[in-house]
């Protein structure tokens, strides 16, 4: 938890109407100074203050830690610690909303991918701030390996940060269009011709075609056999 500073104490006094002598007396009697300074400030007011500190923290982005962590980090630690200590039993506390921005995109010819994420941080429903994270991944020996996104340095250690990782991209050839994939068109293949492994579907379609009255009439009213059947079936496979 952060340490009490003159700046923090002055901010507390500006946010409440309590007399200074009362504060001094309470502290002199052994009360925790931070608790004394914050206990008469509403929770909404504390969250508003915390929101301002987070705005400053996130503005520093991915820069290294400032000397002694910086005043904003110190104040945020104190406020978060107090909110956690005094929160209701069912309070959600700190929450993160992570939304991927689009699909994974190829970064280089070496097979690396990257993906951006919009991240919003809340405390008890109040938005504290947002930032953009980026995670990388690549296939190594056929296995998908990821590098979790790096959070802004000034947030690390301040609150428990979730792991944000890139999604595995959909590689070409993983899905093949098949006859009957589209319910609105039982002959649709999504622009992809049936693959060798999908011959069962083609055979099934062939059986349905030759079983129709028009087909039986063209074939002489009987189920095709032998050579005629083979030729008809071959034509079906070759059609565009």
C-alpha cells in the first residue's frame, strides 16, 4: 500500500468538510491516518478521485516506472487499498472488459501473428480508464505458441492484471465447404468443390438425383447399372 504524503492529505481535506483539529485528535488517539482521512469521504467521491489517478497512470502508457512509482501510483494504491478494505461482501471490486479488435493478422513472412485488444478497467461499475494491448503468436513445430500482452508498466503490481493472449488464427484449409452446408441451398458448396474425403456426400447426392422420376425416365425407367452408372457418376464428379 502507498504511503501518506502531504499531497494526499491536502486532497483529502479538499474533499471533505471535517475540521482539521478533529482529524489530528483522532490520529493522536491511535487511529489509522489514512482511514481517518478517507472515512468521511463518500465512496463515489473516492472512485472519482481514483479515476483521475488512473487517467494519469494510463497516460504514461508503456514507459518505465517513474521514480518511487510516481505520485499517481502512490495515490491509486492508497485509494484501491481503502476501497478493498471497506467494500461490501458482494462487491465485484476490480473488473476488466477485454474486447479483441478484429481477427489475428499476419505480422511477417515467418508466420508471426498479432492482435490488438481494447481493455477497459472498472471498479464497482465505475470506469477507471482504458488502454490498448497487443499480443503476438506463431506456429512452432505445428503448435500454436503465444506471447501474452504486456500491460502498461505503471499498472504492474498495482492491481491483479489478467492474462490477455491472441486467439489462434483460422488457417487456410482447416475448413472445406461441403454439399449441404448451407440450409438454404442443399447443393451449395460455398464456392469450394468437394474434396476427396467428401465423396460420401457426392454419392449421396447422386443417389438422390437418379431416384427422381425425371432421372429414371432419362435412364430408361430403371436404376442404372454397370458402365452407364459409372459414366453418369464420373460426369457428376467433373461438373463445375
